[in-house]
C-alpha cells in the first residue's frame, strides 16, 4: 500500500496543480475575450469622438477586472480592413501612423485622462480617433479593432514562468448622419 501511494502521489499532485494552473489560465483567456469585446462595444459607441481611445482603454480595464490589472500588457486599437481582419503585424511592435495606436502598461495604468489624449498629439496621435469615418455615405463607417494582450504568470512554475495570452475583436463604427 505504501509503495502504491509513493508511485501514485506524484502523479496525483501534478494533475491537481495542472488543473489549478490551467483553470487560472482559462479564466484569464475568457476575461481577455470579454475585455476585447468590451473595447469594441465602446469603439462602436464612441465613433470618432476626441476622447474615444481613453474611453476604450477604460472599458477594457473595467471588463478585465477578473484578472489583476498588472497582467494587461498591451492594448492596440487599429483600423481593420473588414469584419474578419486582424491586427496588422507592424502594430504589435508599436504605433503606425494612420493605422493603429498602441498602449502599454504605463498608459493602461493611468487613472485620469491626460489632456493630450483628446487632441491627437499624445499616445493617440498615430491613429487619431477624430479621423475615423462614421458617415453612412459610401464606403460607410470604418471597421475598428481592439487587440488585447496579457501576461499570465504560472503559480507553481511546473509549466514555465508565464504565458502571453491575446485576443482581439473587430466592429464597425455606428453610422451617423453628418
């Protein structure tokens, strides 16, 4: 009996830790999907408002409260080519003029809106929200996407130190008569 317990116990412990680790990672994956969807809902509502990106980042932070906020590592707001587009590869390493805005941990952690966010001179100057098309005239409103990235730390270290989780969502801006 003691020999059987000695053989089975390590396997049982690894299974239990695996369930705990992957359960936490799955929770963070679901939270990230919810945050990306919350960000695109805010995009659709805000349209081309001057402080749209600030409100989008705040909506993502609010929707991701199931994980520690320090785990959010990057938010990219990008001009999508259509409903099934993806984040441009260049945007994953930094902002691209007229294509995307990239917000890192410092911008995500802000609790009050800096004045430069609304005038397209600060972190939102590369893909200024006021230039987003919201008219019903052809070709119609822009598609805007939100890409969210988070670092999930493994608790036990059995599976490594951490894993990067990502999710994205795309929506069409709410059309408005001009």
